[in-house]
C-alpha cells in the first residue's frame, strides 16, 4: 500500500537559540558567581593594603591567608556532598552567608586580634570552598546544554575582567576608605552571591529522595567512583596538576626574580601578568563561539600552551617576548577551562556533579600551595633555569600524554554526532 512520505520540516521552523545573556535566570546566577569571584580575589589584596598601613604584619598576613586556604580545602569536599544531597541553591545561600559573616569579623579583628582574624579567614575560606561546586552544579541546572559553553565563557570573562580592573579600582577606593571598610564591602559582595541567584530547574528523582541517605564518606567515595568512570576527567586532572603545581608555581616564583635580576625593572612583572589576564579574556571570547571537532584535544593543546611562560623566562629573550608568552598562556588556559567545565556539566551524572566538581577544585587549589612551597627550594638547590626547563617540559608533555587517554579526544564517552 503506497504511503505518502511525511513532509520534511523547514529549517526555519526552529527558532535560533537565544543568547544566554538574555536569560534572566542565568544573569542572576552570573551576578552571584561574579560577586563571589570578586570577593575571593579582593580579600588578599585588601589584606595586603592592611600590611602597607601597618594594621597587619607580614607574618600575620601569611597566617590569615593560610587559614583561608585551609578552610577552603576542608569545605570544598563537604560542599560537593551537600550540594548533591540538598538543594544547590540552598548550599550557595548558606555558604555565601558564612563568607559574608566572616568579613565584619575580619574587620573587627584587624589591628586588634590576630586570633579572631585567623578564625574569620578560615570561615571565609570555608564559605568560598562550599559554594564553588554548588555554583558549578547550579549552572547545569539553570542553563540548557547547548548554551553552557557560552555561559561558562561569560562567567570566566567576568572573573578575568575583575582581575584586570580590580587592582586599580581597589587602590582608588583605598585612597578614601580604610581596610576595615573595604573588608565590609567584601561582605556585601558575598551577600550578593548569597541572595541574587535564583533556583535551578533540576528534575527531582522521587526514588532517590525516598531511599535512605548514605554517610558523608560513602557519598564522597561515590563522587570519586563517578569521576573514575570518565577517563578524560582523570587525564585532565593529571594535566592540571602538572600545569598548576609545576608550571604556574614556577612562574609565580620566577617571574619577579627574572623581572628584577635580568631586566632590572618591575615593568616586566606587571606587563606579563596583565598580558596573561588580557589573553585569558581573549581566549574566553574565542571559545564562547568556537566548537572544535576534537574539543578535548584542542583543550589539552590550550593547556599545554602554558609551557611557553616558563620557557620564555628560561631563555634570554627580549622582555616583549616574555609578555607575548604570557598572553599566549592566558589564551590557552581559557581554551581549556571553558570546555572542561562544560564537559563536566554535560558528562557527569547530574546527581553527582557537585561532588565531581569538588574534586576538580580540591586538586586545583590544594596542590598549588605545595608547588609554591617546593619550587623556591628547588631553585636554590639547582638554579632557576633547570627548574624552569623541567616545569616547561611538564607543561608540554603531560597534557600531550593526557590527550592520548581514552575518551580524551572529545571530552566525552562517545564521539559527538556529526551533522551535514
């Protein structure tokens, strides 16, 4: 019996996807995430101003910042479990409120009680750590999958813009306000992070809600098992360890020394760091629109590009070459970061996303202080050039090896479907 073929839908029937920047729910989430990023960046800068004004000693500054890092590392894993166990929005609310409460406590202790400041800094770090994985998971709940890469790029652009303009703005405010008032302003930023974002659109799982909850340790281990299901994620963590603990730590220590000893000016230090941030902004702009066919390989290539930074410091090149190398490193880091976050939101089981994200932050933030602690003694023992050579090689080789891992090519367990 002959049949009439169904008419093919016209291509114009489907409306073009709306920009994520026109989505009110995302803009609220973006505002909250940006405020938390600004507050996180501003705290060490304001405390540095307190040292300049002799309200805080150098040893006290180190203790306070160490307490904040310890609070972050202790809370980030807990926050991942809580964000998968409860409402991600509620975790953002209470963790950001904890950081907001810490700000006036820091102001109260400034110049009066180092013990109070240390405790408040630990609380601020805990609030920061608990909200990071929750924000990542909330992004996946708020933004449709096809727009998440653009959303992640918009968020990283906001943070990089704050890093670029923040020092000048804070220095300007410091001409009229003291450090205590600036600390209260950080508390207001955390209030924005707590109150502005809206609820995600997660679909409840009645069976999961009815089942008895496992213990914290069991649920955290479930997150590790979920991460192990994705070879590309484990390979990416290994590459991040090499670049952060070796490459980034080496350049953080070596750049000021090279700027002073080789070029006899602090201009190279300031210009290189500015170029890195500008490059990162450019990388975020590119990756917001670019969809490479082999997304994972392109991302690992971007991460490996950080190796040009220690390489430029190792070689006797013109200072402009150092600045250019840092710009390339900045571009590359966002060509990795944005697809990495997007793939994690896409590939990881939604009910375990916050726990897997917490592993990412735990490794990224947790190993950086270890690298910084080891690089300076290594430079003293072996010299700056051999250390930079080893770190540059690690930046190039480890991401290249990670790209060979199963599923790394596309940051996915299965290759994406191609369309004509």
